[in-house]
């Protein structure tokens, strides 16, 4: 099982496509680190926000999540470099992903903070200086940064760090209802070029990332998901108030239901409840058609044969394409 652990809705950046910063949680509303002792054993956990490093107790949170999950990655805007490095020194197995929405011009415009790209990249470089192994950055595609996708990937490749992708979408989590791509075909072309480059990589992990980005291309074009969604079955989303949702893509205008609150019950009681089964039934008929790494990755692992066959077929064909 996998989880997204959202520790705060506070954020010091002003992203255009995410309005969470306009609806911050108060520190006294956010769950205490001790609540995380209720988590089940996890294969993977993503600690995210808001900006996780705004919490004074983030290192305690990291330690507790690491005690429950085999692998833990924290997503950050990378602005609080010193705090991030201090946590990395104490938690050497921690993965860190810095959000960069393109090169400097596009990133700073989209994230609403001048100099944000420089600080985010500096954080990545300092983490590498520390010898951290699980480091990377990622982009959320929008009309403003489509042309930067391949350049940012090539930067990640030269730095030998991981590269994650997403596309703008709407959800209660982002307080957004009108995130749309006016030029979906342009985004799709950039993703197709990224797929080709990933298939040329020597790393098997990149070949499966090519499949993920194929699904992302289909998402921006409004096509059906490559695989059924397993949110609420193979992964869950814990918000700062202790609510357990199937994912972070829910929208009240379609549907939005919590499985239960971890403050009021044990995780196993919530997970095996009738309410949880009702939520899973809603997931199976969800109209959202999302394709985000948090829900797509567990689905790919569960239905590994389909992406594996695609990888074998297209990796073989890619050798015959001109570079």
C-alpha cells in the first residue's frame, strides 16, 4: 500500500494553478506527529503539502513516516534550503523532489516568487553535495511551460537526478476548478518527445516512466486512462485534519467523500469499514479520468503486465528510430 501524507496547507509560494496558499491551515489545526503512529505498514509514502518544511516538527514527522514505510519521498518547493539540508543530514534514506515549473522565467511566473527557480535548483545541488541518492525535481505542465519540458528533463539527466511530471488538473486540494490546457496538442507533442527520450535511456525505470508519460499525454488530450484507478484500494491520501481520502483529485462538484478520520478511529477500522467500501465504489465510477503519479504508479504496479509488454515493444522499436 502507498500513501500521500499531507502535513500542511501552508505555503510561501503563490502558484497560479494551485490556490492552496490562499486557504492555509493553522498550525494548531494540523495533526500532531503522534497521529502517524496509526499508519499501516507502507511500501511508499510521499510527504507533501503545502510546503512540508514550514512545519517546525517536520523532522519528527519524517522519522515517524520512515518507521512505517519502506521508502519515503518529501515533495517541496525547495525554498527553505537550510531546513531541507538539515533534515537530509539526519535522514539519509529520505528522497526529496523539488517542484520546478520549467526554467527560471516560466517557473518564477507560475510559482509567483522571483528567484524561486534559483533557490530550488540550489537546493537540489546542495543535496547532491551531501551525497543524497534519491533526489530530483519535477514539472506540472501548463500552457506556460510546455516548451520547457524537454530542457528541464535534460537538465535532470545531466545532473543524474530523477525527473517527475504532472499536468494541471482541478481538485478541492488545489482550490481550482478552471485549470485547463488551452493548447493540449502542444503539451501532448512535448510529452511524446519526452516518451521517446525516456525510451532511449539505459535505465529500466525510465522505460516505465515513458509509459506513465504516455498516460499523461492521453490525459491532456481527454482520452481514457491506460489503466483503471486503484485509489482507495492501493493508496490513500491523509490530509492535515486527519481525514483519509482515496486521492487528492476529488472535486465537490463531482463527488468528494472521506473514508474516516484518523483522530477518531484506528486505521484498520476506517480501511475495512462500510464507508470505505462505499468510497471505493465511487472511485470505480469516478468521472474525473485523472492520471497522476500518486494513483497511476500503484495501478502500474498492480497491472504490471500491460506496461511491461508496452515497454518491451516500444523499447525494441525505439532502437530503430533516429536519435
